């Protein structure tokens, strides 16, 4: 009310002034009208003065901001189509980037929900390579005398089956909960007394596990469960937020002394110190996390630990004097350091390109709208609005679009993460690592802040250009009603759309390359048929073999020392120097089960039982060992390990899908015979008939029966290995494909918008052309041709950019390794087919986007347009 | 459009404030009178754009250096908004005046230096 009165006051005062001035001028002899005009001339801009005088009393920018907001909202209400398109476009671009950021956030930025996470460091042992195994005593000394850590927690991740389902079990020292500040909502945490030699097995369940594994039992505390067949009492349930400090989800925390008993039956052969199983001599691999002593830096801790290590560990067989310390931040799953950023940056850049395309669209839309609003802006400027004020108005409008866009984008990002999870599970046969952490909480305030900032930056950056364009005061033209698009904004628009097409071409080429690589790898001939084949661990104990053979769906059973597709080559000394060769010991049934044909003859069961000096080599091994010679009948000698007369040549099959150092897949294999009772016969392979999924269950039941204490899954399929091998390629192709499709959609809509606008601008010209007899084919060709040229130029620029990126990537070995085992040998970054496909799609899309505008141009009525002005 | 570069407004603002305060030292006046007085006493050298007076008046009023009241003019039957100097305004005027004097003297020293003594 007070403000209203003051505003009125000022207005009245100004009126008084003008009256008095006019009066004086009249007295000076002017006519009343001239006097009024003179008074106004002397006064200057009345509206502006009024505005300035009022502004003195207000927080000026706030009130004008409110005005701008009100005005902007009114404008949006009037053109809902424009508003929704802009918000939708931005939300799509931002949401995709947000999804990738939320993954980054979950892995790198969000600390574990523990007390003071940033003072926690993983101790990963000494350099060079002293193994991280300790006896209990050694560990306790390390913990007590530690010069760098105020407290150390040790833990060990185990897979345990519980009531037929796998559970993530973390065996931890008793200070785990107190050190990490993990609160327990029911019962008690683990305690010192749980570590004693006579202590019973106790466990704390995670809040999620209580719900999913203990049936949300309100009396969960005190329940006995069996983990790996061991009776364990649940003594507590952790509070909802707490889930340890590991990349995987934790279901149960058990006290460390359970390890010896729980490790029995572990399929991984454990080298225990000379058969001495007394607890104190047994070496266990621990993972360790320490809390840095107050005031100590990472480097200081390293130095202190190194000094300790040098003093404590005398060099002995297998040990060297420590020369360095491996220490890593443990606040997040991945530490935020140079390597991590290097890995995430390219991926992030690819997502950001999609946003860039979306922003170019938005910019073009704003530009077109800005031109359409020239009359309005011209009028406001004539009425005394400053140019700065107009720019501010347009910027305010940009921000008004940014906030709902950010909101919508967080929805898109959430949806994208959910969709990605679904894809991982159902389509891509997911990598267990990526799945293990719970992604439901991937959205948090960091993602929200990121999205808001990105939205504001992109709208301001891409709204500012059009705003500056539109607010250039051209009073005379605008008031005359001439809004011919000036050349500058036309140039800006075509630059934007060209950049857009180029970026789209780049992304499409990338997805073309990735998808073709994935196809090639999926069609890779492994040389064996793994469908319906199971690997079974521990079947050579008791009479398991006989029971598996007796199962109705078992077709045949054989043995091998190493799993098919996972036979790592070893280095041997030969007459012509050192060479690497993969060696597997297999029973005669092996080749039949995996459908590997043999030239010559197979092993006989007798040869298998007797470890006879015979061998079967793969075709490529034969070629390498005896080039240009018949291999049959030769003697293969691999170091002093084994030797044998070659009796058969097996068709090539891939030795391992994971060669060291990302080397090319090798098919060099030498097989020696093996009998079921051999010490090497650790793995049984079983071929089954019928549905593989149905065949799996009886096998699993049987193994669970015979191995109640088994550590993890005893039954697996080699096909799982194939899926894991393919997964990163599939994921890469899927991500690249999705980005490519998004880029294409956005680009087509952008090109469509710009060429529609251009046609609308040139209505008059088309009218004249039609009047002069241009036929529709010619006009269509003109409009489409223009876009075709745009597409070609964009595709060329995109292809050049792709080549530059490819050059960079072909040297970035570390990046490929970081991408979950994608070997750059399997992805041809210069794949011509991929480039051609990407470029062709862009050109076709650009030309196609001109079709509707071209039809519109053809249908221009010459009479009407020429009458227009 | 008027060319209103910020530099010039700022320069005007400071001096204009002082001139207004000095004018009001003579007694209450309304906006038109203030402007006229400044013009006449400077022999029309200082051509204050009439409009620019009013934001300045609002500013001074907000700072409580002057206060305003609607009063009927003596010579006619009409109300005008009369401004008066407050105690704070008087103090402010003194401060500005001495500042101004120093500034003028300093400028004078540069522009017309005293002849050097031999």
C-alpha cells in the first residue's frame, strides 16, 4: 500500500513539474501546445525518470526480476508449443548427460555412508609385489604397531550360498562397526569377544538382507542361518543407510574367525603353508582399510608405512624389501583422481555432445522466436526500456525454461538409469560387477545440483546469443514493421545447424563402428559349441561323477584341468627360443562334449588314466610348431613339464577369452590326456540334453547335496564366460547406439525447424519463382538440395572429427582396459563400414528433414504472397 | 534515445546531490523551484535535465537527508511536494562542501600553479 502511494506521489510530482514548466514557457510567449512540448523536451524521458525515481525505493533488480518473470510466464502461456518443445529438448539432452553423471556420482563422488569417509585409505600392500597375505599374528602386529593408521579394519569378501541363493558375505574384524561408525538398529554389532577362538559364528545382517533374506522378521535377532552350511547366529541388523565400504552390496557381516572353516571347500586351490593348518600359520588374504592418524597426509602415511615395512619384513624367499606402498582413498568406490577422470572423460564427452545438439536446437528456436518478437522488443525500447533490460528479460526467460527443464531432466535421467539396469539384466547379460551395487539411490543432491547447473549454463549460453541478436535496437525498422531476418542471425543459424549435423555424424559414426565391432565379435567363431554344457567344480570327490552320470539329462561327462575358453598360455623354452602355448589336460570325452572334431585319433580312456605320453594339438598350434610339416607323429615337448607324440589334430578353438595385456585371441592349444582320478581333474564338464536352464537345476541340487559347505557356485556354464566377454562390447554398442539415435532425432528436428523457417522467410521468393514458371520438382530439388549439401558438409566435418578421435583412441590402451576388458584389437576404430554408414544416415536424414518444408514451398500461392505487402 | 553512459550520470549524481542540498539550505522548495534555482544561480551554465532531478530527490529522501511534505503553495491554490533539509542533510552538506573545496583547490594547483620562487 505504501509503495502504491509513493509511486502515485512521484507521478503527481512529475506532472506538477511539467505543468509549472509549461506555464512558465507560456508566460515566455509560447502557444499552449508548444509550451507543453518544450516542457517535455527539457524534462527528458518521463517514463524513464518515473521508473528511475521509483527504483530508488525498491530493491530495483528484484522488482524488475519479478516483472520479467511475470512477463516471461505470460509469454510462455501464449505459446505452449514452443515452451514445451524447448523444455522437452533440453530435458532429453540434459537427462542423458545426467544419467551418465549419476553413474559417475555413484562410483566416484558419493562417499560410503560411514563416519569420516575421507580419512579412510585402502592399504593395498607393498611394492614391488609382496603378497597381501598375512598370518593372524602378522596382521595383529600390523594393526597394533601401525605408524600411519589410528585404526585398521580387515575384511574378506566371500560368496556364500544361503538356502540355495548366493549371498554377499563380508568377513570382518570385530572393530568394523565401531571404526566405520556403522550403527546397528536391532541387536548388537560384532564385538571383540566374537573373535575369540571359542566364539560361535555370529553375523550382522544388512537392513536390506533382513527384508529379503530373513523375511522382514521382527525377531530377526537370534535367528540361526546357514552360510556355506555353517550355522551362524544373527546377532544384529544394521541400520538402513549402512552398507560397508566395498563396491559390492553386503548382505551379512561375519566375524573373521569364521574364515578357516568357511574357506574349506573353496574351489580356488589355496596354497597353505606346507600343509600346516594350525590357525596361526595359515596365511589369509585380507583387504585392509585404515583410518589415517589425525594430521597425517597421504604422502606422510606412505612414508611412515614404508619405513615400518622395511623394518618389519626381512627379505626372504619370495619377498623383496618393500620399495613403495600402495595406498588408495577409500571414501568412494573409485577415488577421484587423474586416472578416474581420464577414464570417465571420453564417455562424458560423448553424452555432452548429445546435449550440445539439443542446445543448438534450443538456440535456433530462441533465435526464431526472438525475431518474431522484434516488434514487441522494438516497442519496449521506444518506450524507454534499456537494452540491458531487454537482454535481462530474455535471459530471465531462458532461466525460466531452464528450471523446469532441469526438473524434467532428472526424471529422464532416473528413467534412463532404470532402463539401463533393465537392459543390463535382460538384454546384455550383465556384468556382475556393475550390477552388484544398488543403483536405486543413484539420484541424489549432487545429481540434482549438476542438472540445475547444466540447465542454467546451457540455457544461458544458448539463450544469450539469440537474446543479444534480438535486443539490438533497430528502432526505425521495427517500428516501420520491417522484420527481415538480418544476415547475421541467418549466418548464426546455419553455423549452429552445421555444427549440429557434424556432431550427429560423429556420434553416428561412433555408434556404427561400435555396433559393427559388436556384431563381428558376437559372430566370432569360438571353435566349440558351449550350449548345454556345464562346468562342475569338485565333482571328483566321492561318487559325484557317478551321480551326475545317472542324472536323466546328462548326455556325457568329461574332465579337464582348465575350463574351456579360460586356458592361459604359459611360456616354454623350445629349440627356437621361448614361445607361449596354452596347455590343457583333458579326458577323451572333452572333444566330443564341446563338438571339437579331431583329425587322427582321440585319446583312449586307458591313456588318460595312465598319463600316457601322447598329445593332441590344435591346427594353429600344429602350424606354429611344425610349419610346412605333418604334425601327426611329431613329439611335442613343453619344457620339462610334459612331452607326447602327437596323435591327433583338433580343430581350432579359442584358448582364452581374456589373454593377458589385451593380446589378440589365440587358438594355439596343446592337449594332454587326463583320467577322472587324476589330481588335475578339477573340473568336470557335462553335456546335457534338453533346455539348458532346466538341466541346470538338478545339477545344482545334486552339488548342493554333496558339497554343503561349498563357498560359491559349483555349477557354471562356459557360455557365461562368453557372455561376460561380449558384455563390454554389447554395452559399448548399446550406449553408442542410443546416443546415436538420440543425436539423430534431435538433429532431424533441428534441421527440420531451420529449413521450415528458411522456407517461411523465402515465401515471397518462392511466390515469384512459381509465378515465373518454376515447376514443383525444381523447387523441391532446391530446398532438399540445400539440406543435402548441409548434410554432406556436416558428415564430412563429423568424419574428420571421428578420425581425430579414432587416432587418439587407438593410442589410449589404458582407456580400453578400463572399459571392462574391451580389447582395442577387437574394435577397429577406423572401420570404413562404420564411417560410411554413419555419414550416409546423416546425409539422408538431413535431406529427408527438408521434405515437408519443400512441399510447403511448392504449395506457396504466388498471388497471395505477392499481394502480401 | 538519450545517451546515458554511466560515467556521466555518476559524476552528475554526486554534484547534483550537493547542489540540491545547498539549494534547500535557503528554505523549503519543491522540485521545479530547485531545478530553476540551480539553473538561474549558475547563469544557465549547469543545464540539469529536469528529469534527472527527481531520482536524485528520491535518493536523498531515502537517505533521510531531506524530508518531503505536500503543502499548499503560498501564491496559488495548489499543493506541491516541498522538500526540507534535515539535520543529517545539513551535516552531509558541510562534509560535501569541504570535500568539494579540497577538490577544487587541488585541481587549481594543477591547472594554475603558483609561480616558482627564485
